[in-house]
């Protein structure tokens, strides 16, 4: 029974981090206006490393969620470049 409780706590911890990752991405993009994927991942990791080490896969998922919520968009010419939508 204990491993199941542990899994639940880990899942909850990951869910709690999503808003922190979203906030870091938006803060970075407000300043930079446009960044490629690798640089966003590097900057988010740098900004959050004092609290936790974010997984690049989760960062990518959060970027996709922010695109759906129209905070970011993919550049029309360069599909690796993200732009902040004010």
C-alpha cells in the first residue's frame, strides 16, 4: 500500500510545479519576446534550479499548454522559435 501512496505524492508534487514552470516561461518570454526551444529550456532550468530541477519534457508540455492558452505562439517561418503574445 505504501508504494501507491508514494506515487500519489510524487504525482501531486509534479502537478504543484506546473504553475511555477508556467510563470517562469512567461517571465522569460515577456523580457525576451522570442526564443528558441533550447534557450527557453535552459533559462527555465536556470531560474528554477534553486527550488527544483525541472524535467525538459515537462517544460515542453508547459510550453505547449501556454501556446494553447495563447500566451505563446510558434514563429511562422522558424518552427523552433517561440514568440510571446502580449
